[in-house]
C-alpha cells in the first residue's frame, strides 16, 4: 500500500555549475566604456556603454546601466537598466526597473518590478558573443616560459643545522 516505486520515473540531469561573480563595479564608481568577455559581473555603480558578457550580469540595487543592448547569458536586475536586453534568462527583482525591449528564453519577475518595453520569448536566443579565448597569446607565451624554466630545489636542512657560506676572494 505505501510501497515506494523502485523504478525511476524521471532521468537524472547533471547538476549545473553555479555561476559566480568575479568582478564588481562598486557603488561609488561611474564607468563609461565596454564590458566584454566571460565571467560574472556585478554593477553597483553607474555604467554607460556596451555589455557583451558570456556569463552572469547582476545590476545591484544601487546599480544604474545605460546601454543600447545588454547581452549576457543571465541578467538579474535589482537596480535600473535603460536599454534593450538580450539574454537566455532575465530576472527583474522587486526593486528592479527596466526601460527597453527584452528578448529571452526565460523570464522571472517579483512583485513591484517595473518594465516599460516589450518582451519577446523565444525557444533559443543567439547572443552573438565572441568566442571565449582559452588564453591570450601573451598568457600562452608566459605559461610556456614558466614551464620550460628549470626548478631548483634547495637541499633539505634539518632543524637546528646552520651552514656557513664561504666566499672566495677575487684574485686580481
């Protein structure tokens, strides 16, 4: 009667890695320019320019972003965004404000969130981000240089042992 079903009814899906924030634009910072690359970015200050990010973008409660088109895998808005957003997943928190059109595959919102624009839900969203390089040429050259440098390991000395260094005088 209360027997458990021993056959699995659903297939196990692999656990996805949690995206992490690797860079923060602080609340007192005003930045004009572009954010490109991969990783997680949190904006608490003011940003104006271009954002094309392979990863997560979080606009904190004090964050203000003005951008023609924000492109990132995941966008979480708790502050204000003026511009269009193209993302795989958009979350607008209760304190979040968005002025612009949205193209996404998943949309989450909390009570109190604001959106002035259109939402277009798609099965897949193409972000048109540049491929993430494994390493830059200078990083690759530096790694190769380090790998080819012989390592010198000093002799092990027992505790309490002292060595006297003898210097030869230059003849001359």
